[in-house]
C-alpha cells in the first residue's frame, strides 16, 4: 500500500511531542528547553538547540515556513514543537547549509511529511556515501536514507519568493566545507551562514569535504561586505543571533590565527612545535571550551595551507 504524506501541519505534532520520552530526557539533561526560540527580525526566527549545535533558522509567514537546517533526527519533534509555539503554518521547504549530521539529520522525518529539501549540488553527492565528520580526529556516520537527500539542488544560487520577500540561497567560497550555503532573507535583512560562522568555537575546517581555512576568511569577508548596520546574523553554532560587528570579531580571530602561525613558521617551527607553543592561549577561554575541536585541531590545517602558498 502506498501512503501519501501531506505537508506537515505543526499543530498536529504537539500531542506527539508531549509524549516523546526522548525529548523529555533531552530537556532534563540540558536543564533548558530543547530549543530556545529567538525572534530575530522581520519574518525570521532562530531556534537554538540546548547544545548550541546546528542552529536552525526559519522564515515564518502566511505562505508557510522555510526552515534552514533540520538538526538531528532525534530532535525533530522538539524542533517542531518549538516552531508550533510560533506558528501553525506548514513547513514547505528546508534548506541544508551543508552536509554534517547536525544540519541534515532531521531530513528523513521532514521528507515523510512532504517537506521539500534543497541544498547545493555537492551536498546531495556527499549524501550518497558515508558522511565523514572532522571532530575528534575524524569519524564516519552512515549515508542518509534516500528520502533524506535534497530533491532540489543548485550550482551557484537560487531564490525563494515567500512571505512577501525574496530569500537568496547561494554558494559560499570553500570554507567550513566545499558546499556551504549562505542564506540571505532580503526583506528581513537577516543572514544565516551555517557553520562558516560560529560564536562559541574555533573554526572547523572540514578538509575531507572541501573546506579551506583561507576560504573561511574569504567567505566571512563576503558576508561582512553584504551586511549593513542593522543586519542580523544567525550563526551555525553559538548562543543567540549576532550581527555585523560579531562577524568582524570572528574574522579578526581568523586573521590572528593565520598571522600567529605564519610568524612561528618563519622562525622555523614545525606544526608540532607551534601547537606546543600554545599561540592561541589568550583566546582559548572564549573559543576553546568544546573538547572535540580546539586550536590544536585548527593549527595543523593552517600550517598546511600556509606551507602550500
């Protein structure tokens, strides 16, 4: 028997989420809501998960909901419940900013309810195989189910026209990965930069999936150039929305890392020597608090890229 799924009505999920034991346990462990809602501005909202990983954004209005990233499979019901507290409109689309599981993990469940998935061409190709994750020295997760793959892909840019504004999705320079999408909500003046921009961690450069440290600097420069004094920015990781000034602070971190590694290389130090010298010690309190990725993980990548120039 073939089952036909209709686009998801968020109000239909409220009862289910109240009974989801996994969601209850998740909330209890974190001692905060599974997703913290922030109204950003215009038609745009941010939903920050308790672990601050993979912050979804949402364009919400009478035409429906455009969701940016789907977080993990286990947290979909919690995300839908949080969305349901803001709107009872249908989710029409989800845009994956890149291939990592905290941004695509909910695709399979959302697709079952008729939500259309969009991403860059390379993201769909990457989802055909096991997904490599750079943290903790590198690990793999199984290839996503066929239903979780994007059904619409783009090469350079694509636009949505929804809720009275244009939403521009476009390929960033190779940075966090080689298939990062930036999303600009033009009417609301909000940028969602996926994991190219994070406010609580050192930059993660996924070389395996096409990432580049120097591309990260270029991508952040592009975003800063687009932003005005009133632009709000949703980071892929971090607490709450940011702004142009927050992006400038983060880009300065990138410049500092590059310049300090370059200076020590000119003194003849190896990558191991530079790590031992702890050149980012004064930044570690702010950006090095997550053990799975610290400056120790980034320095060899910067060293390698500088060595190739």
